C-alpha cells in the first residue's frame, strides 16, 4: 500500500520551487547594485569556497576542472547576468538557463564521440 508523498518530501519540494522561483528576482535586484561579471565572480566564489574546503577534489585533470569552472562561472552565469542587466527579464532568464541541459548533452556527444542509439 502506497500512502502517497510524505509531508516532509512535499515541503522539501515546495522549498526548492520557492528558492528557484525567487532566485532570479533576487539576481535582478543585485544587478542594480553590482556589475554583472563582478556579481557572477562573487556568487561563484561564495558557492565554491565551502566546497573547496569541505569536499575532496574530483578525480579529473586540473585543466578540465579549471575549464569547467570558467565555463560555468563565466560562460553560463556571467553571460546570463550580463543579459539580465537590462536585456531580459528574470522569468525569461530562468527559462533560458534551463537550455543548458540540451547544450550539455550536445557538447558531451560532440567531445566524447557518442551518438544516440535505439536500445
């Protein structure tokens, strides 16, 4: 017998929705006070600092790790913050940022040489 979604899980899901929903509005407000690339650098640094201190380094080459950090920190968020600084709305930015999924899949297929196959 399945009693349904536990209340704790429902509340956690609603918390994620609330944080995600307000995230881009807060970014838009912050961009009124900070330049976009400085804000992206501060956000990336403040998010990475606890991870660097508390988690072990991934078992990848330093160059790959640095490239990932630059592409996500500057390429994704830096460019998004520049766009949000007067060019697109927070709602549109949240939709555009989700396109990263398709770009990630496409780039992974390109660099790994894998192709879609029927199973």
